[in-house]
């Protein structure tokens, strides 16, 4: 017998936990599944979890980030104030070319700022406790951890997960691992990143971002030192995840060896982050106390992926001329019933996820329309025109 729920969410990172939180406001029948032993164990646990404005000229992605930053900062401060440090961020140009760009962005700033030293101080900047945030968001839903999902399938009006669970609605928030999504247009760029925490005798009063991010310090009485976070590196590994997905699929990757993220990479990235951090603020008596690695999930156009999946086979079968580049009307698209995704939040997961999760839940519960810039529709439309 299957255990039945209204909603099953697969993936307990910041995207899945945010979705669980907003769904729990409407249903007591929500199950959150993850192959790891707890929330925030993969990319969400390896995140620096910095909340910072996106600088640049006006464009749709910047507009999305700014809306999300306002929403998420207010949400964290109102609901989980103990897990957010809203001390501001100093954004520092990394070179003269970068400084000229900063100057050109001044007319387009979405948030108040002040010039400070070599950089620009934004009061909106924050850092959150990644685990604390995710733990809070998921606290009111049932969980199945250390649970590997091998297959999902639709039978009648229910989604079946392995031979254990079933639900009317299935939501995939699996990040870089998209093995459960059998749609060729749904592509992920896995960007591996490393974040370190260190003890230091220095006091850092604000967050900083130059080539890396450096958090404000928290005094640790037991060590008689201050703890700061430094993140993050960026690696697009040469392995083809379409052929070998072992690294991304590995449970508790920070507790086991990775096939691609070697000990040499860990060591060199740690030294790199320490060097970059010291270019921002000198750190004395440094002791590395935590190192985490994860594969951040980005889409091919950097926008998130939200909403129902388009059923490519069914759509093309009904409208085969779409493969010739014909104009696509919304009514031509067939979606997969009661299967939703929230993915592709990249390195801004703690900025984007609460905002997007609220939008997704409002779409599911209230049938509110989603912004087409973030739906999977855009990916299908680009893909099908090249599909000959």
C-alpha cells in the first residue's frame, strides 16, 4: 500500500524547503523527501547564503533579483530574525575596468547605497544561516530523509514515488540532479562551488564582496575567536553529467569523496578563498573550521525554472509543424498534469527561492499566473525550434 499525500516535494534544499513552507499554509498533507540525512546538505548547505543586490543596467533578470531580494529579506527578518544578519554589504570593484562598470551602473541602482572606501555600501545586504533557515522552513511538514527516489510515474490521477508514496501533486526541487525529468529541453549547468568558515582574531563588522564574499564575524566564546564565512569558488567540471551523474547524485557529498571534486581541488580552493578574503580584510590567526562543497544549478539562460513541465512529446505530436520554427501559441502547449518544478536558482538560492516558492504555491493553490520569463515554456519554445 502506498502512503498518500496531497503534495510530495523531492529535494530538501532552500528551494524545496521554501516550497514546503508555503504549501504547509494550505495543506497538512505535505511530504518532503531527500536522499541526504537532513535539510540543506548539498548546494544549499555549501552556499555562503549571502543576500546582495545585482548591479547592472535594467534587464528582466535584474528586476527579478531585486523583487526577490526585497521579498526574501523581509520574509527572513519577519519570520526567522535570529537566522539573518542584516548588517549590509560593501561591494568592491575588483579592478579598474570593474570600477568603470560600477560607475556606469549608478543611475540604475535599485537600492540605496553610499560610497565607502574603495566600494559601495548597501544596507540591504545580509547573510543568513543556511541550515537554520531551511530547518525552520521545513519544520511543519513530514519528512523522509536518507531516501533515494529511483523512479516516479503517473498512474490514473496520482504520482507514484518508488513503491512507497503517492500524491496528487509532485514538485521537483532537485537542483543539479535532473535525472527524474525526462525532457530534453530541461538542461542544467552544474557549477561546483566551495565555501569555507574560518576562525580569526579579527572583527569583521559588515559583509564584503569583491572576487569572493566575506561575512561579518560572529564571536565564538569557546574559541575566543571570531567565525567568518568565505565563499565561493566556481567550477564547471569537464565531466558530462548526461553520461555520468555520480557526483551530483552522491548523497552527503561533504561526507564522502567526490569523483570530480578532488582533495587537491578542495585544498587549492581553500587557499584561493583565503587569499581573496585577505585582499578585502586582513585575517590573522586563521584556523579553517569548516569546508563545504556543492553543485549549484543554473539554467542555460540563467533564469530560474518554475511551474509545470511542458510535455514535449505530446505537444509535438499534436503540432508537428512547431519543429519548423512556427510561432507557438500558449494553447498549443501541453503540460504534464500535477508535476511542477522549482530549479535553476544558481548562486542566488537564498534570494530567489522564497519569492519563487510563494509564486509557485499561489499558482498551484489559487491558479495565479506565473511570469513567463521563469516558466519552463520558454525553454521548450527555444528547444523545439532547433528540434529537426
